[in-house]
C-alpha cells in the first residue's frame, strides 16, 4: 500500500502483519494497532531480552496488555510480594527484573510499549472481507482480501499491486459508480459472510464483484483540449 495514506487511516490485515516476522523486519499488533519494531530489534539484536519479542514477531500480543491502562499486565510476585509486570513467556526489553540485578540499568527510560507512537504504522482490521475485481478491458480477475474499515481509495491502492494503472479506471458495482471516499459498506456492498456461514453457502463462490472500466484522454486534432472517454470493450479504438 502506498505511503501516501496516513498512518492513522491505514488498516492492515492479520496476514499482512504476519509477513513481518524476523529481526530485520519485525511487526506486532496489540489492542487494535500495528507497530513496526524493526528499529528496536536492530538496535538490540544481540540482547537476549529481544528473544520473547522475536518469538511473537508478526503476531498479535494484545494478551500482554491491560486494555484499560494500555500498559503491560501486572501481578504480585510470589517471592517479593511486590507488584511487577507479568511476563510468563520471559522477561523482555525494558521490563525490569523481579529481583535486584547488577546488570540492570537504573537510569530512567521510557519503555518501548509506552513510547509506542514512534513505532505506529496503522490499525489492525477488526474484520476483513474478500472481493472480486474484474478488469473489463483486459478481462483479468483478482480476489483481494481487504479491510472492512478501508475506503475505496485504499482498496484501489491495494489493487495497484496487480495493475499499476488502477487509478485510470472507473470503479463500478452493478453499473453504479462507486464513491472512492467511502467504504464498501457505505457504497452499498454489504458483508454477507455471516449470512453465508449460517446457510452453509461457500462464500468464495458468491463474492461481490467490482467492475473496472478504463478511461483515457484522447487528443482532438487541432483543438487544445482533451476528451475524456470511457471504454469497456476489448481494444482501445484508434
């Protein structure tokens, strides 16, 4: 997806986050947001405390956090009787040890999960859906998994991976021009996946179809203007 879309407006599917699962490309999500921890991982590559974070690379770690405080969950340490962070998968970067240690830095720092805005890249979709896109010029068809919260222009950005000229097409559903500033649902394209599930119908056989119609500028000889034309057949006329 193009970086032109602001982070606050960008949505990612869980499968997209899952692709970033190494120390050189490390994303995680929690509490509905997606974070790129690659800079943190590269800076601390040789630190064993990176291990638990790397183990969850590309995954959702919402279970680490208290939704109310957005801080790590806490518990009472049975050895000290003190409240400390709860990390059953192992202590990780910026989590202080339960007991005093000589190798723990005492200077105050902001934990990475508190200083999270520097790593924020977008939001995690609460619900994804599939659509079928048919190019009426080339007859190509593609099935895209998209975020239900996305506006049509963000879906258009996704489709550009298959057609770099996607913005040169008109996007229609059942002959009606779609508003690219609205979501699929707002354009009247309902998410019927729950209905299909209840009735036992295979969703992939009944995906909503969006048709793309090519538009081009044709120069009028002898006139200093361009004529916008719409074409939906097999070849552009000369």
